[in-house]
C-alpha cells in the first residue's frame, strides 16, 4: 500500500465532501430565495 496514494485518496475525498457541502449550501440558499419569492407570488 502506497502512503502517497492513500494521502491523495483521502485528500480527494475531503475535497469532494467539502465541494458537496458547499454545493448543498448554495442549493439550499437558492431554494430558500426561490421559496420566499414563490410565497410572495402565490
């Protein structure tokens, strides 16, 4: 087992999880903004 490969794998997983968390936060913020505008119109 190569330690460098494992380190890169762990780093990639962390980056992916961080990206997913950021993406979820953006989507949640957009959904809240869309929801408020939808509530205003309906």
